[in-house]
């Protein structure tokens, strides 16, 4: 959500806005490149697959739609598409790069906190919190969270190794849908990129 918002705002405002994005799940690798933390850093959330509804996708600018769904046309239902979180994050990150290089966006590989320079100096016009349920921004601005209750789910991610032939790979997406609809306990969510949840 945060990266999509930043891209939208950058494209609308052009050089009239400077956007600084804080993200604690980024790190700088040995070659000096900023990247998402992954399995090597103990992060497995990126293995999940999300279903995005067409009415949401249609709200995105063409630049984001084309970059996000390049070579991904898989559909679970007639009005939605599956895409791994890893693909969403990596592709949005790639879409940001031209704006980082021209100075419109600055990336900071840490979580925003009380000691962050921009908060101490107050050198911002708008503070946008797209940092989830445990939001630092919400707490910092003293905005009460109203909970509608909790639901728990257990997910098991899988990644089919590249040396497994397609003929031996799991069920086709259509069969995953049938299996999901036929019972109410397990959601079989996968993508043609050989990742699933």
C-alpha cells in the first residue's frame, strides 16, 4: 500500500514533491544495493500469494499496472488475479527506482521512530502511515485503533524447486479453486511462478 501510494503521489506531483519512504524490511546488500529482506534474513512472509481484485487494479495508473502484472495474466476468478507478495514488492520497488535516481523519492532502510530526523526537525508537510496494524505512525499521532476482533489463520508456504518438471508440479489453478470452494478449512492459493500458500 505504501509503495503504491508513493508511486501515485510521485506521478501526480512530479518535481513538486519529495517523498521519503521508511521501511525496516529493506537492507543494503554487499554491493550497496537496497533490497527486501528475504529467507536469508529470516523473512518468509514474502512467500505468500495475494489475490487482487480487478476493481482495485483498475484504479492503478497504467505505469503501475503494466509494471506490476508484466508476464502475469493468471486468474483465479473472472474478476481477480493472483500474484506472490514477493513479486508485488520487488516489482513496485523496481518501479520506484527511476524516481529514486532523479531525487523525487528517497528510500530509508529503517523503521520510522521517535528519533527519526524528519520527526525531530518536523521537516515534512504530510506524514502518511502505511505501516500496518502495529502502526508507529498511528501511535505517534495518538490515533486510537478500533479493533473489530481477531481471526487467526495458519498458512504454509511452498516453493516448487526449478528442477521439478511442470508435469510433476501441483494441481492447476482451476483445480485449486475447486478444492478451495469444496471445503471451508483450507484455501489453496498459488501462482504460475511456482510459489504458493
